[in-house]
């Protein structure tokens, strides 16, 4: 079992009308722990767990940002005590 040492929260802005499509695609990412729609400046918040921060970055850059309808992301990284 690989211990996940990196945790991140990703705030996502989606194109108008594409929020649900982005939500559905993000659900397919295995490292997603939680996914919630939001009202306000951002449309979705995603909690990710990954084995390290490099992998966390790859998920954001190579998976989430490439989903059609994603306009912008803001990633907040955390650690586990």
C-alpha cells in the first residue's frame, strides 16, 4: 500500500454551462477524494490525495486543466500531520 503524503485542494472555474460536464470528468480521476460544486468565484472544489507533490502537480496540469470547459484552477497544497 502506497502512503499518500501529498494533499491538495483545487478550486476550479468552469465555462458557463460546462460545470456539470467538468464535474463528471473530474469524478473519473482516481486520486479525487472529494468533489463539491460551489457558488461564487469558483465553480468546483476538489480534494486530491497523491503519493507526492510531483504527482499532485501532474494531476492538476495533465488531467484537470485539460478537461474541456475548465477555464482556471487554483491549487492549495497541504500536508498530513
